[in-house]
C-alpha cells in the first residue's frame, strides 16, 4: 500500500455530518450537561445583543480607566530617575528633565486619540480623561520643579539683570568747591 492512499474497498473511516440532529429522537434521550442551557428558537435575539453591548461597554469603561491611570507609573519612574540624576547640571540630568517635561506635554496633546478606541454611547469617558489630564499635569509640574532645582528657570532678580536699564544717578559731584 502506498503512502497517502486509503485502503481500497473500504468506506471512509471518519466522517463529519453537519446536519442539525437536535430534532432527532436519539439526541433528546441524552440530557444536557450541568450548566449547559440550550438556547431556544423563541429567545429574543435583541436581549442577547443588548447583553453583549452592555458587556462590551463595561469592558471599554474598565480599559479607559486603566489607560487613565497609566501616567501614574510614568510619574513614579520619572520622579525616581530625577532623584537619581541629582541636582547638578549635566547632560544626564538635563536629558531626564527634558523628558519629564516633554512626555506630559505630548500626552496632553493626544488625549482624544488615546481614548478614541473606548468611545461608546454607553461609556462615560469624562472621569478617565480628567484623571489622565491631572496625572499628566502632575508630571509636568514635577519636570518644572526639577528645572527650578537645577537653576534653569529665571526665578531670581539676578536672572533678569541684562534686561534692566542702568540705574539713574542720584548724587552729583560739585568739583571740590566748598560752600560757605
């Protein structure tokens, strides 16, 4: 017998029948397993679709809250990295601080795109969006604070000396002639 050829003279050993045998008397004799509920033909399809839509809305709401809380992890990581960079001005601390300022700004610009997959008429995205914005503003504040501790923000009067006009003279010299 050649490889790949069936046994000649015998019918197919395995066959799958795709007809519905639920109406046959032999399948009615077998009881359904525990927990199995046979869907009746009379069951309303709209209630099933409504349940699916509710489940999808709940899933979208949970995922939206997860996305909204994601900047908290970034906030903790950036805080640790800025602490490790120290308070001296060098390439590493400036790079970390620039990243801490830039990431929240770019995240705030794309709030709509971040929550686009979770838009649904049954899902309220206001709370997750507000939390996302608040955490990113906290990250931005952390970056600005680090800029200030590095001395890179002009917060003292001496930082603005070059833009001030020279002071007016208040004393005049009389040339050394005494007054009597």
